[in-house]
């Protein structure tokens, strides 16, 4: 029996991190999770999460990413490092530096877990932001010869799917939705546990070495108009659709203050330009998860909406 | 630089366990601590302890010793297993079974951390009790060829030293003490952190392979009469000493119900028969810690009493 790769997840308590930790532990990989201090929180939800990790046999360790020595010691215990930190730039560089010092890592999955911004036609300030945590790190990994896999999982179902992408909403609307652009750009939403499953399958797969893993299953690749139509069928009622034309979106980006301008610019890239889907996956650069792992029965976003009817 | 042995401590939250975990982590050994479920307690003292472990970079994992699969997975991460469980017999067998399944352990330190009961002249029921967690396990380890070190650390300072071995006392008496036998049998008390330090030094030392490590530093080897005299000097006052002759102790063992009879029988072995010290260490079977590691500046029990004056 081949030894299963040992995995370290940095950023384990986030939405993606917890799914990756659980998928890893459940599939029998010795799994280490770094928790930021204070490691055991007085927050009951975090405590329950950590308790659940430990029940799965996860090795919990406190790691302050700013204490390189600690990070190197933890990295030395494993084969694969998966970063799901949500404060990308500086933390990612700290992690890369620790991986280089440790010298034993067979694969690094940096924290992207979103769009493949390398293919994005974003305007500023999104363009610079993307470069800081993606393009620059990507170049560094190649230069230093650190084996990597980028996971581009696009949107998480738990993010805005259930609100029909209406920021601030607390339930899917039954009256009216606001849509950026013409609503026909295709986007991708995936359930968090599927993202965990695909990530763990890919992390030591030779077919994903130094490539991007795109999680873009056909059934979950649809436009905002499609999402709204699906919801309308479920509730048996048509919604008022208010479209904001691209010109108006670009003006909002120019007029908004930081960090709102960044949020608008990212939304523009994804919902107006369709940057999650407007490119063919170049086989020498990337692979698509549902094609690579056809045995994974992923959840569809159409099912996902059922619970909110 | 040689890789430091990786250590798993089973029973990490006990008095001995926590000292061993801390000594291991502080000396740079990758250290794993198994915590019984619920892994994160609502007990603030335990939570603080676990938080402290994580601050030292310890890998915390939940382990139910009765789930062999979990135990085997954890054991596979390390080189050395140290058991400090306080429910000796069954748990020790579960651990030995898991070590045999895992097949990678370079040294096992079973939970003794008390007297070397192999040299004891105990009466029943202590004799049978000792055999169950010591003699039988010892034989099994030899038969199966599992490399081991037994740590005989004798008494912990935090047990009864500060009460002058007066069970139930909440402070050292300034009036009267009860002493079993004639009070001249030599016993050994050691500070918990010294026990941790010696244990970690010994755990991968070739000189302790398949031997007993006796922690019996000369300054901490003294009789109950000596302890009481030391205390009298500190407080400038003589105590009334009430001696219980051996015959009367033996009668108490016969008359007491379980488990009190066991407590009396163990006390008889140690305080009347002097079973912690009444034998010379046979070099082919054991080594003494303060001789083997003269660089360790252990704390003396005489200092230990100062804080209670």
C-alpha cells in the first residue's frame, strides 16, 4: 500500500480551508491544520469546527505565519502544502519562503481558489490586486522550481449563489434582482465540499503538476440570467430584472472609494466580461476537474437553490 | 544536522504527560499530543493547557485509544511513543497492539512513571496490580521485540510531597504528622519538569534501550523522617510524629475495601519496605538519570518545600 501524501492546510478555518481539511482527513491523508492564535477560540463556532477537525484525526497546530521558524517546522512534517489564507499577498510570500527553507515539499497549492485571474480582462484596481497575489507568486514558483498546482474553483456556493448574487440580501429575492451587464456572461459556482474533494484528488496527481486545476463542471457553468430563471421556475413567479449596463459599472468603479472600487472592478471582470469562462483551457497550462475526475458526483447549483424555496 | 526524533505523547494532559510534552516541544522535537475526546474541553484549565501546547508548536490530535485505526494513523507519524496514561492495563495493551500494527516505532516508553514495581516486595492486592500494568507488558514488549525504555520516576513533587505525605491535607502540617513504619525507608520525589527533561533525553538514547531509566537523584532520595526534619528546620518548630507500625499497616490492608486496600498496599511497599530505593541498579537492566545526564540541574525537594513556609 502506497503511503498517502501528508497534507498541511494553512488557513484551515475559512470556507475553503475547512472543506479541504475535511476532504483530506476523510480520504485518509495525514492532515495538519494550522490555526492562527489564539488557537482555541472563545468563539463557539470556531471551537466546534476545531473539535470536528480533531474528531477526524486532524493534527491541529498553532501557526503564526509571521513566525517563520514555526512554519518551517510544520512544513517539514508534510509532503503537500495547501494555502487557503484570505490575506493573499504577504502571507503567500511568507509561506513560499518557508517552503524554500524547509526544502521537502512535493507540491504547493497557493491560495487562489477563485477565478483564474491570469485569464482576466480586469480593469484597475482589480488588475494590480490580481497581479500581487497571483501573477507575481506564479512567476516566483516557476523561477524557484517549487512544484505547484493552482486551483481555480471560481465561486463558492456559500458566497452569493443563494442570494442570486444580490449583495447584502439575506434570502433569495422573490420580487426583483439587479444584474451587472446583460446577465449573459457565464459564471461558475461550486459547492465547498466538492472543491475540497477535487483539491485533494489533484494535490498529488502528476496530471496537475505545475498546472491550473479549473473546477468548471458543465452543470454549474451558467449565466446570472440562467440562475434567476432557474429560481423563477422553482418559485413559479417571474422576477423584475434590473440591468446595469457596463458603462455604468465602469463609472461606479471610478467613483467608488477603496476598497469598494476593487469589489466593483472584480464584479465587472466576472459578471460583465465573463472572465471565469471566456477562455478555453489550454491543455499545457491547465486541466478541468470534472473531466479529470469523472467519478466525483458533484452537486449542481440547481439542487443547491432548492433548499431556499 | 540530524533530524530530531518525532514524539507522540498519549495521556498528554496528565501531570507527567504535560511535562513530557513541554520538554519535548521546547527541545525542538516535533511533538504530537493525543487528547481524549472531547478534544477541546469546556474546562478552562484544560483549554489553557491545550492552548499552551499549541503555542509551543505541538500537534494536537484527538485520539480515542479504543479506536485502534486512529491510534495507528497517529503512531505512523512519529518515531517514539510515550504513554503517560493513568489507566494502565487495558490502554497499554491497546497502545502496544497499535504500535505493532504501525510497525515504525523506534522506541516505546510505556506508562510506568512511578516505582520500579519489578523490584517491589509488595503484598496483595498491589502485587497483582503491579503485574497487570508492568510485569506483563514488560514481558510482551520483550517477546515482540518492541524497543522500549521504562521510566521509573518515583514520586512527583506535586503529589504528596508538599503535604509531607499526609493524605487529604491541604497544606504542610505545622503540628503533627502520621508516618508509616519507622519513617526511615528512603523514597524519591522529583519535580515534574525534571521528569519531562530526563524522559525526553532518554527516549532515543542508545544507553537506555530496553532498560529502565531510574530517576533517583541523590539529593531527592530521602526518608519521610528526613522530609519532616527539613520542614521542621524551615518553620523552626518540631512536629509531633505518630508512627504506625508495619503490623498495623498490614492489618489496614486486610480490613480495607477496594480500592483503599490497594492504596494501603502500595503505601506499605514504598514507605515501609522502601521499594523505591532498596535495590542497587543492575547496569544490564537499568541506568540512573542524574548519572547519565549530569548536565541537567534538577530541582531539589528541599527547595520545593520553601514555597510553603
